[in-house]
C-alpha cells in the first residue's frame, strides 16, 4: 500500500527532477525502518541513469523536502535507478519496454497458469499482450498482479 505522503512528495519532486532532464519513476516511504527511509527512483531520459544523476537529485531534493517539511522528523533519503528487474506500472513504462522480455504474474490462474513469460507486445485498458515463441497471448488486466522486466 502506498504511503499517504507519496503523492505529495512526487508532486514536489517531479518538476525539479524534470528540470534536470530526469524523471521520477517511483517513490516508497518505508516507515517500518528506524529512521524511516524515503526511496525515490529516477530515470535519465536520454542515457543510462548515472551515480552523478542520483547525487545531484539527492542534494537538491534533500533541501527542498526539508524546507517544505513534508516528512515530520528524521528520515533517510535514497535516490536510485529502478534497475532492469523493475515492475512496469505506467503507460509510459509499457511503451518504453515494448519488445522487452517480461514476467507477468496473475492473481488467479489464467489458462491454468499464474506466471507468464514472454516479449511485451503492448497493453490497452483491457489486457496485456505478450508473445511466446511467435504466439500472442492476451492476459486480462483484471487478473494481473504485476508485470516486471525479466532477466
């Protein structure tokens, strides 16, 4: 479940990160840790996300988040790249990674399976399409637990 502060944090961080030529991909606030950890995943839109990108965003966002007093008390800020084995969530993710190998897990069996691997063909409001050895499989969105890039 998403922490209630995440939308506010993303709204605050996104324009700043975009000015740097980057994109906020995801944010997670782990309040079960002491101190709590705010992890923000970023992506460079023109090249691989570098350590330098993460450092720049960290320096800027640390100041802005502290000034805005969005998070009460002490916390750790982590800025990272989402990496290759990441979950696909947004429409942009499904467009960006079309043709990539994905793993699709369903909440309930679909055609007697709960896990599917194949090449991402696309997604619409009804279903995700993957290709397995040239055969297109359409999996209803209502059954999908998550989709992630596959190794």
